[in-house]
C-alpha cells in the first residue's frame, strides 16, 4: 500500500501542483495546498486506492481544501489586470501574461475558477468535472462559459479573432 501511494505521488505531484497554483495564485500557497492534499490522501490511501479513480478523489480533496482556504482568507485587495500582450519570443512578456492570467483567475468566484481550472489545466470533460464537484453538467457548462467570458473581458486583445479565423470564417 505504501509503495502505491509513493508511486501516485511521484506520478501526480506535478499535475496537482499546476492545478493548485492556478487555484491559489501563489507558489507558496500551492505548495502548501498540495502538501495538505497529499497528507490527507495518505491518511485515507487504503480507501482511496480501492476507488475506481483515485486521481479524481485526490483532486476533489484539493478543490475542497482550496475552497476552504479561499473562504477563510478571502482577499480584499483587487489586482487590476492590464498590460500589453507579450511579443512573440518575449519570454519575460510571456511570464507577465501568465501572471496576469493567474491574477484574473483569482478574481473569478471559486466554483467558476475551479471549473475553468479543471477543464483547461486538467483537461477534464463536463461529465468528469460534474462528478468531481457533484454538480450537473449544465452547471459546469454555464460556469465555464461565464468564467471564460469574464476572462475574455479582462483580455480583450486575446479575445479578438485571429487573422486565420477571419480568413477561414466561422466553423
């Protein structure tokens, strides 16, 4: 059993960290969230490993912990999201854009942010997200549409159609 858990940690820690980072917006908070998630998973590993999808179970632990933290430490300071998009090949600009995206995600309500993170950072389907969060698939789709809409409103240059889309038309 212990070996199974160590294998799970080795295989899934990086993905858990990426999701935690986007949920929390901070490297330190993400590390703490992953650590607490894995600590709770370790305590219940016998039960979790018997499940069909231990990854989904651990992801749910992480989301619940992130929700709890968000409720306790709700930020009062609003961070404006502005700036120019990064020029191609501008690595510092790409880092700036990534930071702006994480700050924009932090402005979304927690459930909406969680749905966006699970879809785009964990590549889960509507059905998988709905099962993880115990909500309906239509709620997943509406939360996703609203979340993406809010993010697009904060990044209007990224929302504009690309020149390729303009020449190809709509699909």
